């Protein structure tokens, strides 16, 4: 999944200590099914190769509805992120706000001022945005049949956090400082997708345990920071703008930060996985979070060499 060009960059050390993962035994069938589903919603298959990530990040869980739903969450979120980052520019700048408002309404989180409801999103946004809203609406309905109210509440809260932070960064036009980004960067929701793929549906009283809270916090950090390494945005820009670091030094700093955080994540997950007092589903969840991060590292390194152009309208110390 990697190329010689990428393994000499800032991800080289991470790759050297991260095991490469075999694809899911039904990876091609999963890819075909999700591609067909996207076409049915009016969306194109993402150009970033995120279906390659989906084929490796879940392990060999059964090819059932949970796996398919988790893959849809991953792929749709990456499509949405690409549009929020690079699309809907100029006269279409209001499309991003209306789309985020429609998605917030879908998840019961209210709307930002001036946004429309999910019901009128088809006529209030462009075709790509309307397709995204429809797809997320179908996916949310599907997901609520697969997981209970605790998972639904966590998923909705994480997704709203991601929407709000993404829109705020887009509209402010200001590069966050390093402390601001580390504390207000938003959650991605990936931990919930992992849980859904593995059919775990953990109750809230387990999620609130300090060890699991710490584990998920490290996981969320890594998902965001590794994505930043692949895109060159957010934390890298914060280090360049506010610390005056050259781009290659900023990338090396983030890579070292990821390596340190990954070591901690693996240590915490191993402790949970070995703890006989933990329920089996908790131990599986800890291991599956580590696997997702390992897959993301390899996928990001492989994708960095052929990152698509911006979409059109269709062991280090923590930085101080």
C-alpha cells in the first residue's frame, strides 16, 4: 500500500513500526456493494481511495450489515470533508452552511442560523450536497436498526462535533493555534464506526470508564493527526503559522507526535485486552481501535503520493 516516495517522508518511522494489514476476505465484494450504493444516492465513488482503507481497517469481521454501515459512514464522511475543505466556493459558499444545518437537523442537534431543514435540503443545496444529505439520512435510519440508544447518542454527538468544528474552521478563515486545535479540533466519529463494524454496541457505563475514555481520546487524536499528515492541513498549518516551522519540520513534528501517541494507544489497548475482568466486547473494541489506526497509517502513506486535486462543486513531546 506504500511507495518508496512516501516511505522516506514523515510517515517513514511510523510505517516502520506499524504492521501492514491484510484486506478483508470480502473486501472486493464490499467495495462493489458500496460503490453501487453510492451511485444509487447520486454520489460518485470517492477519488481518495477511501474504499481501500475500508477494506483493511475492520479486520475479518463477518460481512454483515454492521460492516457495510460502518464503511458507509467512513466513505460518506470523507466525501463530505472533501467538499467542506475544497468545494462549495465563491457563490456556493452558503451550500456548506445549509448542508451542515440539514445534517445537524437530521441528528436532532438543531441548526445554525439561516440553515434549512433536512426536508427542504434537496431544493436548497446543489446536487452533490443534496445527495450527501439523502445518503446520510438513509444511513442514519439504517444504523439505528443495528445499534441501541447509547451508541446512537454517541454517534450523533461525535458527528455534530465534527460538523461544527469543520464548518467553524471553514468560515473563520483563521488558522487555529496549536492549543486551540488540540482542545477544539472536534471528534471524527471513527470510534463509533469501529464499534458498529464489530457489532459491539457497548453500553454507556462501560464507555465512561476512565481507561476507555483515555483509550478513545488517544484514538481520536491519532485519527485527526494522521489525516493532517496526509492532507498537510490543520495541525501542520498551526505549527507553520504560529510556530514558524518550515513545512517539512512541521510534518516531522506531527509524525513524531503520532508515534508517541500510538505507543500509548497500543499500551493502553494491550492492558485492556489482557485484563480478564473486562467483558469480551470491551477487549475486542480496544484491539479493533488499534487495528483501525494501523490501517489508517498505511493507507495515508499510500494515498499521499496520489492525493486527488481539490474537489469541484459537484516518542515526541506534545506541542506546547
